[in-house]
């Protein structure tokens, strides 16, 4: 195996970082502004990977068709940016995983639907910036996931990796759809924010029940060039 010929790409929210506490707090601030009681964290956490759209739907029952949606979306993002790293942290085992990948010579990067101006400060705060070869946000390319463009952009800008030498790990079905459309191997992160869904139904090449599973899956894929490993 030549790890230098492989690219490991990760989703961010719900895969590498537990950002839900700060996202839920921003959602509850919108409820407070309307005189509503905050929702329990557990009620908002499953929507963290769906960004402002999902959290505003969960917190205020607003969708994009509502005339007030854009107002509350902008306010939500302002509140979130102000307190973006209060409780956000890496999932247990992620730091060890990243160190192991770097030690083995893998190139790794992040492809998220979070816009760059929000993603990059968190990545920096969590100490990931030094070894992350590429960061692609939801506004880096014209089309976010599930479109394959962000993943193909990451592969090109991380060093010109062909898609069949890339693996993408994420906790949302859109991640798997994007990875497959890009021609990459895919791994569903079942420990993330997918409590309302069953990752086994996403047709990912492999499913990681816990963070430590990911290294074994990557090593198997890199050596055997074949998945699934469930």
C-alpha cells in the first residue's frame, strides 16, 4: 500500500466535530426572541447536519417557503457565528484518528456544506488546520453536496487525486450520495447526527459505528482497494 496515493476526505459537522451544542443554542436564541421556551438539546441535535434550514424547521417550523425564513436564517447565522466555538469539540477518538492518518502518510481534507467563513474558524480552533490538506465549504463550488462538485474540487486541490483513490466519510445521506456520484468510496459515520435515519439504508460502501472503526475501514480499503466492510 502507498498511502501517499490515497486521499481521505471527511464531512465536518457530525463526523469530525460535535458542533450540535452551539448550533442548538443558536436555534434556541431564535425561539427566545419570539417569546418561546427553549427546546431540549436532544430535540435539536439530530438536525445539526442540516444546517440553518434543518434547525429553523425544528426550532420554529419554518421552511424556505415561509416569508420570514430569510430574516430568521440571517439572524440564526449571526448568533451562531458569535458563539461558534463555545461547546464545539472533536468527537472522542478523532484527534487520534487524524494523527494516525498523518503518521501513515495519508493526505486528508474536509468537505462540508457549512459555508467557509463559518467552517474555517472552527477547524482552526480545533487544531485541525495544520495537517488538513484542503477545506471545501458549502459555498466553495456553485453546487453543495449532494452534488459531487465539492468532492471533485477537493480531490483536485489536495493534489490531483483521481476519484478512485479517494474515500469520503460522512454522517448524512447527502454525503454518501455525493461520494458515490463523484466515483469515490464512501463510509457512513453512524455515530453522528443520523438518529432519525438508518445509515445502513444509504448504500455506503462501509458503515463506521464508532470513530475508531474508521481507521480499520480506511486501511482495508487502501490495501484491498475494495469495500464493503460492514
